[in-house]
């Protein structure tokens, strides 16, 4: 029953980190962003059932502190995605030689993308009660705030009404796409950070995987194609297509980034090259991620590292 006690503790800590958002301060916002970490830590270091207990306890605590809807939102948007990724991380099976084969990191990244997209849409459905008109209004408000912030930051003169309305319409349509992109990055960072913490405590059941060698399964490409088709529909179906498209494109960009880390290992000037790449990503506001996503797609589809790399064997997830 040790997993129950740890789950209760993690759930209360996560709920506290979530509840401080009502303070509306920069520190409260930073603490709020850390809310999934306790769930991930107990699920990875003790038992995945600890993560489920944490989700239940945290949801109940938030429901009592804030509101029942907030408690449901915590469970579905913060706790359960973290638990699910931790659960997948610890899946394993004995191999033919008796050694344990752990769930491939490439598949974990694909699941992080799918989880991010589904969570974004679930949040929209819950917050609007399934009313797509209200969902559109919410995305429009987010787009208006984004456009206003962008032009306030650049100090540009006010746009004419027609151009401003066109920009708001574009960004309103892309809200699910962009939100899913950001969320899959956050989930991947959370899982990595929690894994390192649990590894340092010597409670991580699986050995630390070679993250730079990750390759998503080829089936992820089919999901991306299907998502791009769904994005042409209206309603929540189209929003789901956009969310999946954004999430999987970002996942492929992360794979492209991992591939560069992998291919530059042991080479002179590696630190300078990687530093310059990250600076370019920051300066171009993520535009370089488009090229990385295309590289990731090609790497997954055609096995670029297997064909042109120096490693004699392909990464373990390439054949999946």
C-alpha cells in the first residue's frame, strides 16, 4: 500500500501548485507550470498506481478549493496525461535473450504528441460544454490577445481594421495547432526532467535510454497525413485535426533535433554547432523548427541515420 501514501502526497503537492494560479503573479504562473511533475515522479519512481492516486486526490482537492469543473480539468489536463506517459515509460517485456526490452523512446514521443493534441481538444470541450461556437469565441479572444501583444512588443503602428481582422482570423483558426505544439514540447520536457530526478534517486526501474537515438515509428507519418486531412473539416473534428497536425509536426522537429545531437556526438566543434542551432531557433522564433520537422519526417520515413550514419546498426525503434 506504499503507492497510496506516495500518491496522496504527490496529488496534494500538485493540487497546491495548481491552486496558486489564483494569485495571478509570475511566480504563481511558474509554480502552476510545474504541477504535473509530482505526478510523473511518483508514477515513475514508485508505481504507476501512485500516479492514478495522485490524479484522483489532486482532482478532489482542486474541486474543494476552486470548483468541481476545475477539479475535473486538473485530472484530465494535468494529471492523467502525466500518468499515461509515465505508465508507457515503464512498459517492458523479456526479450529472446532474457534481457528486458523497454518501451522505445520514439514511441513515447509519438504518444506525447497524441496525448497533447487530445488534451487540448478535451480542454476545449470541457470548458465550453461541447459548444463549438463558444470554443471559437475562446480561440478568437486568445488570437486577439496574441495579435495585440505582438504589435505592442514591436512598437509598430496600429494596423488597419481589415488587416487586423485577417490576422485574428488566421491565428484563431491556428490556436489548436499552436497550443498542441507548445504542449507536446512541455510534456516531453516534463517527462525528461522527472525521469532524471527519479534516476538520481536510484528508483527508476528502467535504464536511462539513449534519447538522441530516438526515432518515431513510421505509423506516426500516417497519423500526420490523416490529421492534415481532418484539419479541412469544420467543428471539433477540424480542431482535432489541427491539434494533431501541430503536435506531430513538433514531435518530428524534436526528433530532428535529437538526430543532430546523435550525428554530432564525438565530432569536433559539436558544442559550437549545437549552441548556434539553439540560438537560431530562438532568434527565428521557431522558424528553424520547420526545417527540423522536415528532417525528422525524412529520418523516420527513410531511415537517414541508418543509411548515411556511421553506426553499424539502426536505432532500436527504426523498424517499428
